[in-house]
C-alpha cells in the first residue's frame, strides 16, 4: 500500500491510514457495541459506544506496534522503511526491499507475531487484575457462562478482556505459513536457507499462501450457505468477510511473488540500458504554448530538460502544464512551471534499475532524469519503458521469468 493520510511519526517512520481503514474501524466499533451491549444490558448506550471506540483504537494501536516491530528490525539491518499504513485488512509496513539473507528475513517476520502475543498476554494479565477489583475478594468462577462472568465487569475490565485474546489471535493468525503473512515469510526464510534460492523459496511460499487464501474463500462460501465453523460462526455477512480476507491473501501472495520476479529481472541492469538518451534541452524563456504545440503534441516526450546559458536548470513535464490555466500558456515561460534543479530527484546511469523502479513508484512519477557524476543530464528513465523491457524479457531466464505475466 502506498500513500495514505499521515497522522504521526515515530522513530523516523511515518504513520498513515488509508481511507479504507475507516470502514474496518466502523465495522469493529459496530460489532463491539453489539457484543458489549449484550454483555452489559444495564450500561447506557453512550458507555457502550465509548468503550467500543476505545477498544477499537487500542486494537489498531496494537497493530501499529506489531508493524513497528517489523520496521525497526528492518532498519537495524539497513533496509529503508517508508511508512506504516493502516488499511482495510489491518496494517502494513512499507519496507522498500527484501532482506539480504534468510536470517534477516526470519527475524523481520517473527518479531511481529511475537509482539502481538506479548501484548495479548500483557492485556490479559491486566484484565485478570482488573476483574479482581470489580468482583472483589470473591474467587473468579471460570466455569460460569462467559455472559454471566462479563456482566460482573466494569468498562476497563471488559475492554482489557477483549484486547488480550484479540491480540493473541492476531499473533497466531499471522503465524499461519502462508505468504505474505508473517508465518509465510518465516517459511520463505527456512526454504531460502535450505535451497539457497530466494526465487524458488518465494514461489513455494506464495503457493502455500494462495492455497490458504482459497481455503478461506471456500470456507466463507460454506458459511454463507449455513455451515457453522468453530470460532468463525455462520451467516452470510461473516462468510462474505472471510471470502474477502481469503481473496486479499491470495492476491497479495501473487503480487508479492511478481515483485520478487521484477526485482530479480532488473537486478544488475544499469539504468543506462533502459533510459532514453537525450541531448534535447528547451530554453527557459520558451512559452508554455510552444512547449505544448512543438514538443508535447508532436513527440512522445513527456518530460524535457530546461536549459539556461547552456546549463541544466530544471525539468518540465506534462503534469506541470496541466496545473496551468490554458489562457496563460502563451504568456508564461517554461521556467515558471518547471521543477527546479535543487528539487529534482534523479538517478545515476550506473544505478541498479531495480532500485530506480522502486524510486519511480515511491515518488509516484512516470519518469526520472538520469544525471551523471558531473551533474549533466544524460537521459530520461521512463516507467513505461521499464515495464516494456520487463515484458520483453520475462521469458528470457527460465521458468521464474514466465511468472511475471500479468
């Protein structure tokens, strides 16, 4: 997941949420209102809603801590982490590349579920202590029905009694050996260590992940038709939700595998092989109307170097033109709409193409200027050119390459 609305920063890592996160937040609050209201029929509605909201927020705080554990281990081994994003299916650490060894992969993967399990045990211990405060010196009778037990608890105990098991469940679920779940990454680390082949390990781990995803889909279909499953229950809505989770996991496994394929295809390929060499520069004083009519309309170029006194001073692209009102095109020089040189993100002609493609995706741009060590523009790396190269070379290096096909 890229992007999202930033809401904080911790240890130098941006925290963000995707708009889809609001949907799952509302669903969890709605569900908890139903559960807490059933446990405590005497509670006022405002109390039920407030406890449900606090519980949901603390749960997602636990998800952030889970993902933060992944991110901190990654950064400890020199792997850049852009952000942690909350979305419909939980949270994701936007880690820029795969680890360099099975050991690092194993440590990065296992720390998240372990943190969730520790949080679950911590909240459960707090819940037990809080229960004793609510019930008093009377021994807690665990043999009584859960509804009767929970009806004796106050708001804090109820909240903690839900947070403990749900974090333990999150930790155990993530240990399922289906890629890209954490357990799937643990499996990949083991297979990578045994085979010495990241490609093969990823292929096998993602196949397990896809099988697990399809299993969830089939179970969701069965629930929709009335089957009752342990823990998941029954019903159309629950079944539909399980199908969505299964579809997401299966699709995520496939996409993760393709990402590894792309990285391996581009690894060791210099940017100079994929860039468009350029010696074209337009003068800074050129009107935007001439830029549109003489360049962008009549050529395939989507970005051009801007020159002043023979030196590169910036870059102008089609997106810059779109920001300017059409009636101002004839009176506005290119220098007024270009991205100036100090703000340009560029790549080196000797840079690895896989890293350059990551940079294109991170910046969400269609092209990057290629600048040599003397600061001279020598070409343009265009995303569509890279994707075309990948398409042409996907079958060039054996069976792994054939899996790239969309």
